[in-house]
């Protein structure tokens, strides 16, 4: 199962774009990459999933290079309410989430 | 909207007690999961179930058991609660197939004294 590595924390300011990169070196051929967002005292919430190239929804974009060994979650024009922990998963399930990336957005 | 509910938001139990945490989902999902979340450790998978009466161990099953007698309900059991099981417990479900999206409940904050 693909173990993921992502930065522990990132700081940003309102209106900036935030990019979080996750490494998943041994992702299986048929597995998608998923990202979740978690606010304090809540369960994680699914943001986006992708297999390769680029996926965009109303919340974020996900960029996956051809070798699929990493992925980048892009949050456009963040606001204070985007302060949260973001997790990437390199497998469908049967996997623990890592510690995630704590993104702090400042005014 | 998918709804995953957990029986309690907060629970306080004594060491040695048998503890039941209940999780119910209302969208006919095939797969259900139990995680525990501790500061700095992320969400660690305890058990998951891919069908009624079917279960598989996750990364940290020791000290826990599970039961899934009906599709919508997945129970986590602490046979003899210990203080190191004080944690936030999160239940999740997913449809299965090509869907990777897990829907999480609000969590149960369990304190074992």
C-alpha cells in the first residue's frame, strides 16, 4: 500500500494560492489519489480525487504528473476559513491517514 | 446527503469497562471503517468492513473488536478499556466500486479514567 509523505505545516495569507505536494512513491497502478480536509472537532471531508494529469472542482485542483509518484493539491485564493489539516491518500482505503499538512491562513 | 452518525460525541468510561461505540450510515454503503485520531499521529485505521459480517484488521486492531450484523451499522468494541485508548474515534463509510470518497461521522471523544 502506498505510504504518503507531505509537509507538516504551511503558512499562507488570504488571497494567495496554496500548493501542497504529497509523495506516494509506490502507488499501485490502479489506485487513485484522494485528498481530504479536516477542521477541528470534525471528521475529514473529501475534497478531490484523481488518477493522472489534472482534475479541478469547485474547491481545488489536483495535479498528478505522468509518473504518479507525487501529487499537488492547489487551493486558489485561500481565505481564513481554509485553515485546516489536509491529508492525501495514495490508495483506495485499507490505509491509515498520515499526520497531514496543517495549513494556516493569516489575514 | 450521506449521513454517518455516531452514538455519542463524548464518552467517559473507567478502566476495565467494556465499551461499545456505534456507527450508522444511511446510504446503503458497502464499506465501513473505524479510525482513531491522536495528536501528531493522523487517523489510524483500526478495522474496516466490506460487507455484513465481514471485517479486516487495520493498522492498530489490538484491544479492539468490531461487529457488523446489519449493513448500515458498524460497532467498535473495547473489550476492556485502558487509559491508552483515550482518543477521538471516527467512523466512516464509502460506497465502494470506483468511489474513493469516504464519508465521516462527527467523532466520539472517549476518555478512559
